[in-house]
C-alpha cells in the first residue's frame, strides 16, 4: 500500500474571504435561528468589520441581503407551482408565498430575536421591501404579458400595495388580530387583484 502524497503546505496569507462568503456565513446563522453577529463572522472569515460594512453598508444591510436570499427559493417555487392564468395565477402565487413566510422557522426566530426586525423587513429605505416589491412587480408584469392579466392599477403601485398588505398580516398588527391570518390576507389580495374567489 503506497502512502498518499499530500501537497506541500501553502505559504503566505490565506485567500481573503469574499462578499459571498460573508453572506453564506450570515445565511447559515439565520437559517438555524441564530443571531447575525458581524464581529463573529468577521473573526471567522479573517476579515475586518469595516470590510463587511463597506460591502453591505451596515449590519441591517447584511441582514436584509440574507433575508432576501433566504426567501428567493420560496418566491421562485411559489411562482413555478402556481395554478391558473392571469389574476388567478398571481393570487395562487401570493398565497403560496404568504403561507410559506407565515410558517418559515428562520423568519419566526428572526422576528422574535431581532429587536429591529420589523424595521429591517418593512423599511422602504432598506433592502428587503424594495427587492420584494420589485419581485412581485415582475410577477405581475409577466402575467400581464403572458397571461392576459390587466392590473386594475399600474403594476408598481399594485405590487407595493400587495407587499405592504402582506407585511401587516405577516409581521405586525398583532393587536388587530391580523397577524398570521393568511386566509383573510388571500381574500383582500384577491380584491386588490380584481379576482373572484369561491367562498
């Protein structure tokens, strides 16, 4: 049996971590219900915190990117699995997204652990809300083009209204007994989309 020859040890500095490495490290923590600690990530990857802040602007910016990245597969799967055409397909897409978000363990943990979670998720000046609105607008525009859907208002305004409504039902307004009521959310989204639903 011959011995396996190992490559000689590398000399000099290890390759610097990238922006994607930081995102992956933060996403790993987020998906496991942990807090995103910039100092711990910087130490783990051999980076300075200033480098991370330069890439993401702030801790909130990093968290926003993580939340968006974690939600992307849910949004894409909901769109791919949606039934029907036009407004019906959009309503089914949004309902699948809402139900997925309402039961996502990582998002629930984030809302419980992170003091600024609502601001990070719902600020128009942040990362999450503008990207979510753009994604929803893309779905509406695609259905208008390919499914013959005619939005009752321009797609940007409709997308914004859909997202703000979902924020109210999924993340806040617990005092109004709305939080997590995805069935009622579906009814109101149907009205916004101009879609009739069976009782």
